[in-house]
C-alpha cells in the first residue's frame, strides 16, 4: 500500500464539513460536495463562480454530444460521445459597492461548507469583507429534489453585519456552459421566454428545457443563451434577506414545442410547493432512506469509517435508484467530466450486488439497459471481425465511446460482465421471466462473440483469448489472461445451460430464439467444446498466472513509488506502466471474488498472498475486492485497512484525482465490502451464505438486505451475529452450517 | 508466400511502358511514373488533371507542415509534422471547341505512357477525339533536372490530325495544392509577379519560390495562389506545335525577399539553357549513371528482373544521392503522401549498405543527419522517462512524428539502427574521424538511453527490454524480443568499445566528451555489465524465440489468407493482426542479416526454416532479407523467387498499395539483394567476404562496388566469378578462402 490518506474534511458521522477554504483543494471539495437525484447532478461549485479553480459541472443524466474522430484502422471507432454540462441553474452574481463577489479575489472570513447527508442539502456560508469596510454574511443553500426529479432549489441569505444599503443580485439560468476538455459549448439555438429557456446540442440533437422562478422582484434579460433575473436588494443591518430560486430541468427525449409545453407545465406544477416545504420533503425522503438503508458502524474513537460508508451510501442513492432504463451508472456518476459520463463494466461487476440485495427492480433495469443496447453491441462485434455481441467498454448510448483502441478492442470484460450480471441476477432473484425473455438472447450473442474471438493456442492446443487486456489495465495485449479465459469459459457454459433450460421450459420460445438468431445446435455444442478445453494456467499450489509470461516480468517495488507520482498515468511515460509485475487492480483476485465459491480457501490464499503486494490500486475497484478476500482469509487487519481506503477513497483523495469527480464504483464496492467482506455474504453458490467477521476495533455493525421478497436484518457484535427475517422462512448457511430463519431472531456465536 | 504479382506494365529492359489507360489502375501508374532529383519529386499525374482518380503529388524535399494533436498521455507526442505537396508546376488546361481535356470524360485512343530510364524522362501521348469530330494528338514530356536540382521541364506537343484551328491552352504554377489526407491546402500569403510565385506554409513557416517561363506568347493571370499563362494556339493540320515550360523551384531555408531574389536569379540563370539542351544533358547524366552503376542481368526469356532492378536503381538514384544533410530518405521518397514523407530506421538498416558501397560520402551525410538531430532524440528520451537519446521512428526534422504511440514508444529499432549504421559505416570505410567526431557521442547517448530502458527480468535475472515492438510490427508490447535484446547488447558493447578507442587515440577529445555529456566511467562499466548479462532466448538447436511466448501463439496459415485481404491493416480489424504467429517482416531473420557473421550457418538455417513460412511480407523490407538468407543457405529457387518479389514489389503491385507511392526501402534492398544475396558479400566481419551464387536461370550478373578508395567489379557467370580491382591491392575472402586482388583479374570457380 503505497497510498496515503490526505485528510481535509472534518470527521462527523452525518456531515461532510469544510472549515476555511483552501483554494488549492477547490476541485476536490467540489467533487465531494456533489449533489444529484439520478436525473440531474451538480458539483459543489460556488454559485457565484469567480476566479477560484473550478470545474463548473451541472449535468443532466443521459445528455451527451458527439465528436467525430476521423477514420483510422478497422475496428477503431470513428466517433465518440460524451456527457456535456447542461443548464447551469446556479449562476449567481452579487455586487456590493461596485465590488463583485469572487472568493478568488475578495476578503472573507468564517468560511464554512457542509453537506448534510440526513437533509440532502449543501450549505455554504462566510462573511464577505468589502474594500469599503462592509461585512455581509452570505449563506448559500442548494438541493436537487429527490421527490420530483425535474426540480432543484437554490437559496441565498444576505445578512449585513455592519451596514444597511443596496446589494446588486442577479440569478441566472444558462446554456452558455463549456465542456472543459473540449473547451467549448455544445448548446445552440436557445429559445427564451421570461425565466425559461430551451436549447439543443450540436450533433446528438438532444433538447433540454430549463425554467425557474424567484421570490423577489426584478427584471429578466436574455443574452448568450442565458436568462438572468436582476434585482437591487435593500438590506437592513442585522436582518436576513432570503432569495429563493425554484428550478425545473426537463429532459425526456422529446423536443421542440412538445418539450417546451411539458416544461412550462412542470414549472407551473412546482409552484404548488413552497421552498421550505420542498426542503422538509427532501429531509423526509432522506430520513426514510436512512431508516431502511443505513449501515451503522459502532466503533471506539472517531466515526471515520461511519462517515465514509454513509458518504458512499448517500452518493450511491443519489446517482442511481432505478426506474429509467435510459440511465446507467457513470464511472464518475454526475460529479465530473472525467470518463465522459460513461458507464463501464463496473456496473455489472461492482454495482449490481448492491441493487440485487437492496432494490432488485433497479438491478433488472440496469440489465434491461444492456438488452436495449444489444443491437449496438452486435454492430461492435462486426466492427471487430467477430460475430455476436461485444459490449462497449465505455458508453452512454450503447455504442462504444472509448477512443483508446487498446482498451476498447482488447477488453472482453464488458461482455463477460454483462453475462455474469445476467446469471447473478437470475441466480439470486430466481427471475426466470427475465432470464428467458431477455437474458437468454444476450447470453447467446455474447457466447457467439466469445466463440468467434477465442483461438487454439500453439503448444497447449487448448483454447484461450490472445491479444487481450484483462481487468489489470497495466498489462496490454497479453495472452491467456486467466480472468478472460475463465470468464469466457463460464459465459459459454452459462449460455449453453440457459438455452438448455429454455428449450425444456419454453420450447416455442426456444425455437423462436434460434430462428431469430440463426443459431444451430452445433454452435451450442461448439461453445461447450471450447469451455471444456479452455486453458486456465495454474500451478500445483493453485497459484494462477495472471497471463502468459506474467511471472517472468521485472519486479516493481510499489512501496518505493513516491506518492507524488500518482496518478501514474499523469506522471509516468505511458508505455512505462506496462513493463513490470505492478498490477493496477485485481485481475486474478477479481475472479476469486466473482466466482468465489468455485475456488478453495487454499487457492484464494495463495493467490491473494501473491498478488496483493503487487497491486497499486490505481482503480477504485481495487481496495474493496482486497478487503473482502482478506476478511475471508482471516486477515482482519488488512481487511479493515482496505475498507478504510475503499469507503474514504474520495473523502481522503487517496488516488489524488478526486478533483476530477467521485469514484462512483468504489461507492458500490464499499457497500459490498461490508456485506461480502465483514458479513461474509456469498451469493454465487447455492442459496445465501454468511460468515460474519467483525473488525477488531468495531463494536457493532448493522445492516439489512432483501432476498426474494424477504428482508434479512443482520446485527454483528463482538462475539455474535443476530439474523432477523421478515417474510417467508428461509434456510441460509452461516459459517458453513445451515440455519433456518423463521419468526425468531437467530443468533450465531462468532 | 500468399502474394501474387499483378502484371500491368510492358516488360522492357530500359523502359516502363503503359499501353492503353486503365482508370482503375491510375494511382498505381502515377506512383510508378514518379520522377525526382532528390530536391523535388513528382508523381506521374496527368498534367491536365481532370476527373481521373489521382493523387496529384508535386513535392519539394524537406517541405512539411505541422499538425497539433492535442495532449494525451505522457510520452505521446502532441504534434506531428508531415510532407505537404508544394508548387504544382505541371498544371495545364487545354480546351478545344469548348470541350475541356479530361481523360476521365473525353474520348481518346492510342494512349501510351513511358518512363525512359536511360533518358530520365516521362512521356505520354494519345489522340483526343472531340465531340466535334476533331482528332488532336497530344504528347506530354516532363523531367526534373538532375544537373540543376532546382529546375524542372515540361513540354506539350499538339498535332492536329484532321483539322486546322485554335486550341486554348493555359500553363500554370500553383500553391493551391491540397494535402489529400488532411483535405486542405497548407500554403498561404502567396506573392506573385509575372510567372513567379512565392508562398509560406502555415505552422512550420517554410517558404518556397516557384518561377517559370514559356516559349509561347500569351497573358499571365494570378488568382487563388496560382499564376497561369493563357494562350490561344493556332494549329495547322498535320503540323506539330510545341509548348515548352522551364521551371525553377527553390527551397533552401531562406525566406522573404532573400528567397525571392535568389529565385529570380535562378530563373534568370536557367535562361541560358534551351529545352533541348537540358534534355540532352539529362540524358548525359543518366548515361553516366548507368555506365558506373548499372546492374546487368543476362538471363533467358523476358528481361523481367532486369527491368525490376533497373527500375529500383533509377528510383534510388532519383531520391537520394547525398550532398544535403537536410535530406533523409522517406519511406515513399517523394512519390506519395503515405508515411508523410517520413524517414524510418530503414535508412540505416536497409539503405545504408547501398551508399556504403557506391557513394560512401552520401552514407556519411545520412549519419550526419542523425548527428544534427541528436538534440531532438535526447528530448524524446526525456519524454519517455529515459536518459540519453531515443531516435524517432518517423521524422522529417528529427522530432518524433509518429502519432501511433504503440510504434513511437515501443520500437527501439531506430536507436539501435543508428548505432548499427555508425558502426557499420566506420567498420567498412575505416573513417575514424567521423567515428570520434560524431559517432562516439551518438553511440554514447544511445547506450545511455538503452541502459535506462532495460530491466532485469523476473525469473532469469538477466537483462532484457520489456514492453517493446520488434521489427515485426504484428506483435506489440512484447517482452525480450530477441532482436531488440541482441541489438541492445551489441550497441552497448560498441559504445563502450568506441569510447575505449577514443580514450586511447585522443585522450583530450575523450575527456571533453565525458565532460560535455557528464558521463562517468562507472556508467560505461554498467553498459558492459548489462551487455554481458543480456537475455537472448535460444534453444539447443539455435532456434531463437522471437519474443517471450511467441512459440505458444496460435498458428495462422498465411497461405489461406485471400489476396484481397491485403493490405491487412485495411481489411482486418486492427487488433486481429496481433493475435497469432503471423509475422509482418523479418525480426529474428533481420538480426541474422545485420550481424550475419556472428551466427553459424546451422543457426541461420534453423531460424530461416522456422520463420520464413510464418512471414507475410507486409513490409517492403521483407522479401530481400529472405532472399539474401535463402541464397546463403543454398536455397536458390527461393532466393530467386524473393528477389523477383523485391525488385518488382511496386512494378507488380505485390502489396496492393503501390497506389500510395513507391516502397523506396525495397529499392535499396533490391540492390542489397544482389550484392549480399547473389554475390554473397558480407561486410560485418573482418574485411570483405564474397560467396557468389548465380541463380539457375541467369547467365551473367555484373556490378561494381567501391571500397576504401578502390573499385571492385564483379562479373558472375554460370561456372565462375571474375573480380577486377581498380586501386591499391586488397585481400578479400571468396567462398571462405583469402584471395589477393591486384592488377590482374581474379577468377574463382563456383
């Protein structure tokens, strides 16, 4: 572990607090103070903007534009798409005695910013000390509405401490927003009327409506794709004046007059709700969330991990909670432009378990997103001279958007992860309808892709995948990556077995699917043949070689890398990261996590002990996987250390790139870390298995999961764990022994 | 050998002849009919342009522009440069009865085009049959002046066959020339006066002067960066009318008024020479060339190979003959925009021997080009987190211009080839001054680069290069590529030995160099240590594994690839070419060619027999290397088959990409093919060695080489070879036995 925490925010069980403003940390803070409600998201940027270092990110889920890339080699994409900032509803200008508020240049004191995870609000306050000697306390409050996903709210409170007089105030709504990486605005043809606005993206031709209303008088102007409401506010010494702004942002695939009318209606609907009512309802939403979904950690000392896991839980609930098959989970959610808003295979490999055990309907919706984009995946396979469906590494709309061919063309992980997700979902929920109506077709096309991509090796004569990049992205163009081969084998087996099941259960549907996909039984037999003869390199101790030749690579002492070298992509010559045994993120270990019950404890131990010291965790996936395996192997100190890392990856800026946005995947993996790691849940074998192992310095850990219509509440204490069930009786395995959960709480000594 | 000849041109010992015009073959013909004089070059495009498929390439050596690429990862270039078309001096418009001459749309007969390699001219003639029933024979003649490198000449002959009357004629000079790939013109701010013109490139800010004069009256106009001379010619039935154009193109690094005045002067100077005089002098130049440099092949049947080798010889003499250290040898010379006019390591690895044994001064100039660009190579090493000098894969100005990081960052070939070139040059010529004044410093910086790039492997504990791409570009990011390791070893040894030699021969210069480069003796010792412990993977039979894991790769039957799949880069998904044992070009075999006398015949045989059937020759380097080794191993049929391929690679469009320009490297290798292959010259051991092996169906092969002030003429016949020497006596080895060449011809039975 060469990485260290960079502790900046105050530790608090329910809040993230910044006291005093560090301009050098500004972008990290912006990421941490992000708010979202799945439909829209906003970074914690200052309302008034100014000259502080900032990525002014105001996003609408699913809004993107397109960039042509020019033609290069076959199979390399010639255009990409990327999330763009949308209507900026926070734009604010405040001027006092001709001095414009800009925390990059004015004097101020008592800066305080806090994210309240119980209220779902972000508040910022400070005292502005003007050159003319006036002191004005300003408080900014904002939230995005969890109850009405098209609404957002902003409040500014003015408290003159030592004067009475006028302050100039302008509240804006703007499509004049620049994508930082491209350095340009992708919005055009803005239509404005009063405090409403509608605009269209350039090449994707999406339209977004934005409207607002203020509780103060003034005058509205339109220029540069921006409407702004100007007022001169009369302040009285010692008295607070409050400016409230109610905002509607609408994006539903419609356009033109239809969208405009819908937007006006939504704005009119929002008038029924007063600001304070909306604020109370927001709190009520989050109260309800925490009542059912809180993970409580009782430990001695600072609530460091409690804050960490709550921050993760809060962000995850903000970013996706199901209900729209148009949404997936971006690597950075709606918290920054790095990774272009794209969803990766992290969705199935890392996020899905959270939804499987808290909100299975949302898990199904995530998989239906993949079904809806099956045509794009099939087109992608054709581009790569293959058959079937190759799911994209990075996407918003189902097309491959990763412009780095070495990732887009060499990683088979997205396809095998979708297959794993389908299997895992059906295995845990028992949802045969989904499996046969949608899953079978996806599995079939993925299997077909893999069978067209696999090759017979030279010496072994076995099958394997050549020229790939496994989950460990620090090794490129490798052969027989164990993860890829194993996942390929299981996917082929699963596809064949699912089609078998379909044939028996629904012969007509089976025949229809074969007809639709022109699949022959011989093709299915070929998949089985490949799966049976897949090369999985492991030695007599069970140690799996990550890929051909991995053991012969030069060794890098990862502890000798200075922390200032991170992220390595920014500080090392690109080709340099590929030349040693340093691993970016779990590869063999990822396999042991996903198909955990298919490997013996001895196999897990030998591989963990070999690979862990070689892993640099330059991916947010990494620490939680390690923590889960460490816990299983009884390495509780390590498990706890990796857990801290996982839950606080962004809060403590471990990877030194939180400035670009939050690592949303680590948020989901932090939950998995607790449920799979410390509670020892295993969901890839028969039924559910638990093996609770409370970390030494914790006193109690409490959480719930849902399972096939039931709720299982788990309360882990020092010497015992209690399981309480709501719903039909259920047999589960605890520490390798079967228990029947019924009406009574079951307590097992640890 | 999955490739086949596509024979289109008439076989003739001295000419390339096209009878009848095939529009589908237009670009191939344009490439074949290229003319150049090192300073400028022009493809065989139709003077009148028109709607036929064409790459209108008119180039000036060293003229390029720059394209910013945007920042990506460290070590990946953020701008590139590329050859652009310059002043088009051939622009011609002919209109008869309102019908504009355009061979893409008008009727014509008796099309004949020929490149005369004895005269250095390109002639084209045909009879234009207008819609109005007129028949006009047109003959176009052009040449670029070998005696005055800034001059070019164009002649148009009009012969009305069945009418008398007017024809409209316009002769132009234009900087309105588009780079095809970028689809734009890179010239700006043209200044015009009469029939002269000067313009500047956009970002590289180079300036070129162009001026012309015609032998007919008319009117000159300037528009769109183009001057054109318009005339209405009165033709008389049965009589020929000749329009001659004398052109000066000047590019010497100067700009503005200075260049303008020099240009005017050069144009005035050219007035002294009449068109027919220049034509006669051109013929005289080529007569002289062929007298000293012709390679004569006497064989039964068609002069198929004679034409091939003469075409190579002619093109090579056009493209580089020394005298300017600003010029190197572009992969396509001045015959097309593919490869952007860039020079590669082919210069040292493939072209240098031709110059070493025909024009050693030119060889020295090529190496001085590398010395002059040492600062750029050192900057490049720094970009890659290394020390010393890393020579660019592709360049015009010394900076890395290859925008494919996988080639630019992973190929160490350019650096080791420069080192090899320095060593080979000094070894053959004995030029110690060059070695100590320039070579030592380059060797030092290259060795330093390699020592900072090499790593100690995992299991073997030996040194090797990881994450590289060897000469075989179909395998990327491999470890312990045998070629790279071996070349690295020899380079380190050579650098250390050269510095040793310098210390003994010139202690002060040695001390100065150490001071200048901050080199310690410990660093030199470290190079020796690395070289002594370099990993060269070979088995007990001497078979060298191309790189770690190569023997385990899936097999591709290269004979099963349809010829329509070539070039593979255009027809296969990019990642697909990297997944098997298919080899693009010699890799292990390249090593056996360069350090030929360091390997036993048994080693060469086992490696040749293993690698040859796996090589697809998707590089123009490939066939000649194979031919040379085949000849050495007594596989004369194969040697001859590969020779045909090498000399006629472009004439018969073997790689199906001659349309993009000529493979200039194959031109040099075709010469090497004869001298190293059939005459069995070896220059990497002590002294010179020959082992003549005349191909079965040849009767005689004659050529000369120069060596340390001497000329050795070699005449190979069926049963014997005669060596005749001009100059000081010399001992050479023939068939493994020493002979002393003196005044008398030495004849050795074969």
